[in-house]
C-alpha cells in the first residue's frame, strides 16, 4: 500500500489546547517567580487574554476597555424614578413648616423589609419647577347641603360632587378657596359645613385650602381651630386661618424640591368682627388683607427660605370687575415682592393681567376665579368659574418665573334623579355628560362664555389637553 506523506492541518481544537497550555505555562512561570521573590501578585496587571470559544478572538480588552464596558453596564442598571400615576396631586411633595415640621403630615419611612438603597430608588427627583392648579370658591350652602343629606345613614354624602372634575386636577400641587367653617358638632347651615367637606377636598386631590373668608371667625377661635384640624388631619394644608398657637406661622411648602410660601388674607371680614379679634388679641386668626401685614410676611417668608411667594386673597364684591381698592392693594403687593397674586370671593369670574412688580418684574394677578361649587342658581355667572394652571420655575437669578398661564372653565351642574337633586362640578369646555338636558346645556354654555369673555385679551389661554 502506498503511503500518503501529505500532512494534515491542525484542527481548531488542537490549536486551542496548545494556546491554553502556553498561557498556563507562562502565567505559572510569572507567578512562581514573584512568589519566590516574596513580591505580591496582582493578576489584574498581568493583562492576560483568553480566547472566546466561538470566535477564536481574545475575550476582553485592556483595562481602559474593561472600565468603559463596566461603566456602560452600570449606567444601564441605574433605576429610573417612578412616574406618579396620572401626574396627580402632590407626588414628590413634602409639606413642611419651616419652624419645625407640620403636624399631621405623612413622612417617608424605611421599614425592615426596605433596605436603604430601595429608599433612594423611590425618592422623587428634585426639579427646578412645579405645576400649580388653583380652583375658585367652594361654598356648601342651601340646597347643596340639603340634598347631600342621606336620611338612611344620617350623614352627608358629598363623595361624587367633584368626580367629573377630578381628571382636571393634576398639578403637582392643587389648591382651592374654601368658604365654610368645618364642624361635626355645630348645626350645618350656609356658613358651617360638615367635616365630610374636608374628605371631599382630599379625595379630589386638593392639598391646600385657603380657608379665610368673611365669616371664618363666626364661631370664634374654636371654630377656626376645628376647621384647621379637620383639614390638617386629611393632609389638606390650611392657610388664611391661624389657631391661637399659630398666629405668626407661615405656610411654606416644599414641592419638587422648591420652597413656596402660600399666604392668604381676607378683606371682607366685617369691621365689628375685626374689632373683636383685635380686642381679644387674635387679629391674625383670620389675617387681614392689609398691605402692611402682607409686605411684612412676604419679607419673613423670603427670610425663611421661600423661593416663590403666592398671595391668595379673599376680597371684592359680586361684580365682573375689581374695584379701585383691590387694584391699589394688588399693585402694592406686587411691589412688595409677590410672585403671583390670586383672588377669589366675588362669586363671579373676573379677568387677569400683569402688574409691575419689584425691580420691574411682571407679576400675574388673577382678580377672581369665581365659583367652583355653589348652590346659587339665580344667575349663570354665579355658577361659573375657572381653574388657574401655571408652572412655577426657578429663573437662575435667585427668583422664580410664572410660566404657561392657562385656564379651565368650570360649571356647577344641578340635576334630578329618583326624586333627589345632585350637584356636580365639571369642566364646561368638555363634552356634555350623560343625562344633562338641553336647558342645562344652555346654562353651561352661558357659564363658559362668561369665563371666556372676562379672560379675552388676558395673559391666560385655554388649557391644552
């Protein structure tokens, strides 16, 4: 038999084994040499490369390549901050009192099942801005309370009044004006409402209530303290009323890492009531809309770290325009350093304009947001109001800017079902809800036109959706 002298080429497996043997021998020699000399061995500095079993190429790169790859891998694993469902309420908002914490405020705590690293993952991001939505006057009076009474349970059922409006309340902070003393021990009437109203505000997503109004002191300091507690216990921050132990306390709230002061004042308290408060030494129980006090507290808020100062005013009469006294006071408040002025109290929506503030800045002034919930059916204008929507942002110059001012027209709808009347607050520029008859549709259209007419030519535009 003839012998074939042609040599076969080495297989890939053989090549792999020979390379591995060489690597092991060289590595062993280096390590043994180091060990015999007593020096420490850093395997990472040997820069040894190994073959990838599939490609036959060296697996892994040099130190720089490996570090870059590790950094990229770590970046991919960084957790993203969770979004608040629906962008609603005060997710990421920590209400606080600068003098040492606000009672009744929920705080984030770490449990045994939650490691420290988990707490960092769920902390909301700090931002340079937050969105604010403010509604007009809530006043449970007359027919609203009468028809909310449940004869079977002997309680007031207010749970669905804002059901149709709730989707519109998705600011980082939602605020509202309140014209009721809250009490479950006093008889309910046009001035006093059950504490169920505080539940309604909480459920709707409001986290601040401007509770100073003309009759806020009608039940004395006990009525003020009871209203304050009813709101605070439901995590709704009260402003515009101050119990006896909080006469000089300002509400400074942290939202998305920004500190904002919400200062409310009432200009409609009867002179007889005001004199009584002064005599009793409780004049700041319902702070007066007077420029000396307002300017003083704007300065104090700034000293306590407030980056934005929002002044809320319960003022004016039932009219479509502010009077000369309101215009003069607003101009003074702008000059005193307020960033935003928001009014309510006329029960009729009024317009908005820019005023000249400190150092020539433009200060947005809303004269009146009108009504949010009312039992007054005498005039479509009394059933109308609007939500103010703005973004408050740091301007990088030590102050803040009020951006994207928008409005949502609202309407209080009254309808009858199964022999009982119901009230619903809704956005009047949205599709007509089921069950609204033609007469109610006409009334809602008139209410919407009232709002659009007073805001024509103003800095506000209809809120985009």
